[in-house]
């Protein structure tokens, strides 16, 4: 894994593929077929202009009521509700929702850190799987190199403390590996094992990215042995199988 260097602060409308290729050229790194680019959600959302000025948000009565319960800005809560299918859990300081994309997450993934300063919030991309596919195509066009693209964010988990890097968009890589039927060391067939492969790759790259002001939002991964085509949607557990809801 290598962090791409000299990635500027991304602005709405920026050409992410062009910025990536310029960074690679400056570093003297040539892409190879099978490489994977892991990209922080925040730079994708910024390029897609998913920035909202809270001053432009008028909270609904429901948002005002819920904001008082969770001790959050009612304008921020209005944005969270607008990006969500349902409120899953809440208490002071915590608001867990089902995002419109199916992810169960805090605050619908809306973030105010490293976002233009002031009263701005950043929403997830409209369709991260599509965003990943578009970046992949834009890089393949001038290079004729077939890579994978993974867009990641930091998620908490129902049964563990701490956040980890998690796949929210993917193209050109497997996301969920079904190992059922494969033999273990003693020849016994695995019966239930499915691996969130894209999440494992996301968490590894997240260690290199950091979580604050490191300025390493894009990681080049080489030597990946798994091939295939999956989507981040494959990793979303259906509600009827989710024992935590």
C-alpha cells in the first residue's frame, strides 16, 4: 500500500481521475492491471459537491424534536433525516439511522470535519458504487489499465467499540467472498463463512489514511490476489436478517 502524494484540497467539480493520474506521474508510479485505488469518501463527496451550508437548512418539527433528544443542531438532524430511510436508535449524543443506501450508521454519514470550515456539512455521494465505476472508467480511458476502485468511510459497529474503514462504493473488485464449500486444513467443508473482503481492504487502507489532518485520502494497493466484480450493496445485511434491529 502506498499513499498518493500531493493530493490537493478537493473542490466541487474537480476531476478526481485527473488528480490521481497527475499524482502517480509525479511519484513515478505506473499503474498495473489489478491495482486497486482506495479513496476516502470525503474527497469523492467534495468533488461531487455534496456540501451543504447549514444556514440554508430549515429544520422540520420532527428534526427540532429529535435534536432536543440527541443534543444536536436541529439543522444537522434535518439533513440526517433527509438522507435516511428510518431512525434506528437514538440517545443523547448518538443518532443511528438506516441511510437511504441501506447502510446502518451514525448521522447518515454526514460529517463536519475538514469541510470548508464554518457552518458546512458533507453528505455521502449520491451513489458511491456509480462514483467508483466512473472513476475507474475515467482512469482506464487514457491508460488502458484495468484497476479496481474502492470508496470507503469510517463506521462504528453494533458489537464493538471504535470505528473502522468500511466499503461504501466499489467497482472492479470483489466485495463479499463466499467461502462455503471450501475445505479447511483438515478437509472439512466450510458451511457458513462469508468474508467482507472489501471491508477488510478498506480497514487496511484506512490505517494508512489516518482520521484527522494526515492528508492521505487515496491509497494505491498492489498485489491483491482476489479478482471479481462486486458492489458495496452486496455487503448490506437485509433488515430481516439483522439481529440488531
